[in-house]
C-alpha cells in the first residue's frame, strides 16, 4: 500500500471535497481518500495496480488542477 498527498485547486468547500472523494474512489486500486479544506487530498492506493498519474488524471479530466504536494 502506498500513500500520496495531492493538491487540488478549487476544492475549498465540503461539497467539492465530497465530489473529489467520490471521483477518486471510483478508480480501481484506490483504497482510501481523505480530502481536506486546505485543498489537499490524502490517497491510499495499491502501487502495484496504479500510478500517481492514474490518480491525478481523473481530476484533471474534470477540469481540476491537481498535482503532487
């Protein structure tokens, strides 16, 4: 199990946090997501199944600016 902290610009309300968490939990290989009001997301994932870019890609596809912190 691996862990990564991502910055997600514009994720500054509880509604947006919930949407980001739901979006990431749909990705195969992600086990746990915890969004924070400081526009950061902690993600636990199976590093043998997906990469960090596989986690960032769905966020960017929804128009969010996301990257590693």
